[in-house]
């Protein structure tokens, strides 16, 4: 057997412990930045539809990618505002 002690793990957060305010603000700012490609995708997709009646095959993947990034930004903002649930300690009841 070796004489090395087991690694020290960080303590589990208590149920009342909240996320850092700085991290929440950073998540909201990153989410707002991610909303911009979604806004551009809506704008260019709308222009493409209004001019030709359907989205051009050249621009469709970019519109889709922009919408996915924009939805990711909205989810990030929602997660930042909602907060995360603290993990349940083993042996405790919820």
C-alpha cells in the first residue's frame, strides 16, 4: 500500500449557496453577444424570403447556423438568470 493520502476534494456547495454574481453577469453578456448572429439570421433570412419567396440554398446554412447560435445565447441567458440547483448531498432527502 502506498503512503500517499487521498486527494482533497472541494466541499460540496450548501443548498443555500448561490453562484457568483460576476459569473452570472459574464454569462448574460456572452448570451447577449450570442443573440446577435441570431438577429442577423432573422434579418437576412427575412430579406431572402421577401425577395425570392424562398431562402436561397447558398444562404440557408448560414441562416440556420445563426439561428442555432442565437438560441444558444437565449438558453445561456435563461440559465444565468434562473441559476443552477445545488447538488443534493448523499443521504439527504429532498
